[in-house]
């Protein structure tokens, strides 16, 4: 496990710009911003996962949500 604020960008000769996760709190709190016309700017202070963002995109674009997906819509964004 790396120390805080350390990052390895060379994994066996493959240069990367990011990784999937970190156990450090500063990497687990990332702002999510939706830019939609006539949308007010609600603030959500509860845990939100990437699948919540996918649900908003599916809902907003009237795309059928996959049957195996399990999550809740961020109603604060849709209202």
C-alpha cells in the first residue's frame, strides 16, 4: 500500500494516469457535477456511487435501465 499522495504510473512498462481505487479518504470523496439546462444546483451529502450516475444518465436520456442493475435514482438531481 502506498503512502498518502503517492502514485505509481508505471505498471510493468505500461504508463497509466489513474487507478481504480484508493483506501485513503481524500481519494474516496470526489465531486460529481451534472450540467443540465434549467437544473438547480442541489447538494447531496450522502454516499453516492458511480452506478447512481449511470442511473441519472439512463433516466434523463430515456434509456432502458439494465435488468440486473440495482441502485436508486438521485431524486435530488431529477426534481
